[in-house]
C-alpha cells in the first residue's frame, strides 16, 4: 500500500483488494497505463463510449427497450476505468442482492402473491364489465 513515500506508480497497490471484492482502479493494459498521455486518451475514450451507452439507456427509459439494463451496461463500461463507477456498481449490486433476499422472505412472497391475485381479479372484472357493456369493440370505435 502506498505510505506516502516516493514509490513508483507501478508499485502502488490499488484501493480494495479483499478476497470478497475485486481491486478498484484502472483495468487498462499495463502498456497503456505506463504512458500518461496514452492512458489519458484511453480514459477519454472509455468515458465517451460509456456516456454514449448511458445516454442510449436514458433515451430508452420512456421508449421501448431495456433502458435500465443499458444504463447499467454503460456504468460497467465506465467501471473498467473509473473508481467512482466501480463504487456505484458495487453499491447497486449490494442493494439488488438485499432486495432479492427480501423478496425471497416467505411473508413478503405471500403478500406479493395476494396483491397480484387481487390486482388480476380487479382487471378481470373490469374487462368483463367492458365486454358485457360494449362487446369486443376497440374503445376508439365506441359511438356512445
């Protein structure tokens, strides 16, 4: 670990590195990391590609498409080079895992099944009333 002495950049150990979580820092090839201008160009390229993917995901949010999945893909691209993106992805994975564990709780599953069943019954009743009143006619073709 860097203790503040005059160690070379290659000898500095990246932040993290526990067995449970991967090491934080750049995943650029060593050749790229050893040259300052090349590494900066690499980072700019990674940022632009990641930004394009994130913007595409944001555009997909109101439109058809897997918006959130694409946004997280862009974050994963950024995480290959930027520590802040690695930390965001680590936090997101932790929250998703916690939510999945909560969803597997028998009480929560039972509640979700009951709420889904009630919702489906309500929708079925509304569809039945519509068909009884108007028949199988599209709403925009009703003359009443």
